[in-house]
């Protein structure tokens, strides 16, 4: 089976819109997480803060038309996790991607299908979809249950399986918020 090119990313963000007991995810069509429901996000550009990257990435991944998409109210962003994903590549090399996870409580616009994210769907916080990444099955219930974490997850090539148990630490807040 051709898994495609192995993407190496070192700093990224993921964000979920939160509306009461519901949260928004969409199906990824490319790269890490292809074929899985995921939050919206991507790489942090040079000189960009995680919050700025979250706002930019969310807008980019929810519109194919400059007049559409989701604009997040920056004051409504809440950092809920910082997770270091230790990714083993098929050649045995390991790289770490630090991902900053946010919830957004206020926004304007609507998430539409784009080239990289399709089928935006609101899910109940207590009923996750089956088609999510292996680590998401572990940490999403924690953060959706209003806990904040710092964690390490250890992935096999192409992020197909977890190689060992995660290391999870509960925190009260994040200093860079």
C-alpha cells in the first residue's frame, strides 16, 4: 500500500470550534490524518505565534473563496493542550512535532468543504467519530472533558499506530496564553 510522502512538521496548531456540548471536525483529504476526522490546523510559520497560526490556518482550511470561511475571534481562543508527537519515519528516523491545541468559542462564517478538509461535522463531545487518529482517541476525551494537558505520544510510520503508552500531565493553564 502506498502511504504517500512522509511529511515532517515540527511546530503546528489544531483548533476545534466549541458550541455547548458540540465540537467541529472535518475529514482530512491529504497529509497526516488523511481519511480521518480532525480539527483544523497546520504548521506555524516563521515569526508567527501559535494563536496567529490558529486563526490563519482555520480560515485557510474552511474556505475556497475569499468571502467565505471561518474567522475566529482571537479573544475566544483557549489553549487546552500542548502535545509532542514523536513520529518514527519508515527509515527509522524520529522527529518531534509540537502541536498547540485550542478551542474557539466565538467565530463568524461557516466551515465549507475545501481541497484539504471535507464534510465539516458537529460531534457530541461524548460521542467521538470512529475515523480519528489513534492518539486522538486518547486525548480528545480528556480535553473535551475540560482538562488541560501536556503530553507525549509515540507514533509508528505514517502515524498509523501508537508505539507505546502516552505520557500525560494535567496542567491548570498555559503561560503563553
